[in-house]
């Protein structure tokens, strides 16, 4: 009996990916989401450049970034990012309780005030498309203006990426590929 292959936009060829990413490309380590972005023609390079900027900003620590990734994936229902993000988040030092809270419906009390604020920011931007005055006031009380802008941009970026992953139906990564990664960048 022939099982039907799940409907998805296929990953681009290794030649297309390698040409865009260049000599640093390692097909065994590059995540499928990055490979899929690489196949977006003239949009690929600017998208990947922004991805690099998001992951290389020194202002936002890796644990906060990974919490944002998980919470955004939860908010938009991106199973790919929830799967990969949980492993990568653990590798960056988020605890199992923090990961569970970020992926769950009830994070209040299970996270630090900083992480609860990030979840609130993610939920409001991802679900409502805006921040309430109370959430924006809390964000401005905790961070300077530049950091606030970076955090909002990061949440918006992960919304875009998660929706792209959902729309293309990016295939999951094998667990061993994620085992030591602390960033989705290979």
C-alpha cells in the first residue's frame, strides 16, 4: 500500500541553498527552516540577513530569545518551531518548567517577572497585533527604548518565520540534529 506524502512546499535543492548561503553552508547542520528561506529567490538573502541580526544582537540574552521563540510558536500554532525550539531552549539553559510554561496556557507564577512580561508581549503582538497600554508601560519601565524596539521586532520576526514555516509545512528536524544547538543558526 502506498502512503500519500504529506502536502508541503518542497525544500529547495542543495545547490540553491549552498549558492545562497555560501561556503559556510553545512547541509547536515542547517535547519530546514533556513533551507526553506534560502529557496525564496530574491527575498532569501534579506530574510536570512535579518535572521542573523536577530540571533546576533548582544542586547537580548539567548534565554530570553528562546523564550520568545517558544511563546511565539505557541501563539501561532507552529509545531515545527515548538519541536525545535524546546530542544534549543533547553540547550541554552531554560529549565523544563520554563519551557513548559512558555509552551503552555498558564505561565503566571511559573516564570520570572521578566519572562512573564515577554510572554505577555508575545501574546498581545501575536494574537491582537498590538500591545495594550499596560503591557507597553511595563516594557518601557523595564527596558530602554532601543531594547523595547528590538524585542518588538524580534517578536514580529518570529511571527513571520513561524507563519512561513506553517505555510510551507517545513519538515521537522531529527532530534540528533538539534541535540547540541543553542541557536537555530548552524
